[in-house]
C-alpha cells in the first residue's frame, strides 16, 4: 500500500491537486479543474499496472483500484474535537464522488456528466448509466474514462 499511496500522491501533486485525506486503502483529492483530476486519475491507474503485476507475482494477490470524480462545490472543514481533528471535504459533491467508487470496475475511472462537460482533455468517455441524485434531484449520468494502458482490468 505504501507504493500505491506514493503513486497517488505523486500524480495528484503533479496535476496540481491536493490529497485531502487518506481513507483506509484509498484517498480523496481535490482539484480546481476537471482536466487535472482526469489526468491524475489516468496517471494513477497506468502507474498501478506495475504495482498490480508485482502484487500478483510476489504475493499472489489480485490488486486493483477504482477512481471516481465529480465536479462541484465542496466545503472544507475540520471534523473532530480536541485530541483528534481531521480536515475533509464535505457535502453533496464529496458524497457523489464516493458513490462512484461503488460503481466503477477495478482499473477504471468513473466521472459524472458535470465532470465530463468541463473536461477539455482528449480523454474518451463511455456512457455507463445513472446514479440517484441527492434528495429529490434528478439522476446523475456517469461515464467511464478511457485508459487503454490498463492491462490488469
């Protein structure tokens, strides 16, 4: 996992993002632009092909990661009191991005329509379906981002 976290940190920082927090075996990162989030996600998945090969070869473990990205406003604040305080992104945007992780397949990046619309990168997007919106909002369309170098899917 240390190698995986190093890959994540490196890609996020290279693309101008900030790792907001580590979540068990994953991470939440914040970006100002959809293109930067997509570029970081693709870079992470491509770099993890070698990590997955090594995990399979040395430990007999199938390893893979899913990435979700949603574009919107987040509130960043402190959670906790006194001895234990974390800073995290809060709100519907963060919840939708987390929900995308349950939808994607191993080795896949899933983005919402909002992220796809704002993207200017030459990534290809394949429609994958819809997820329920927050409260009484309409369903949100989501897409898989093309990442052809991913051999371990």
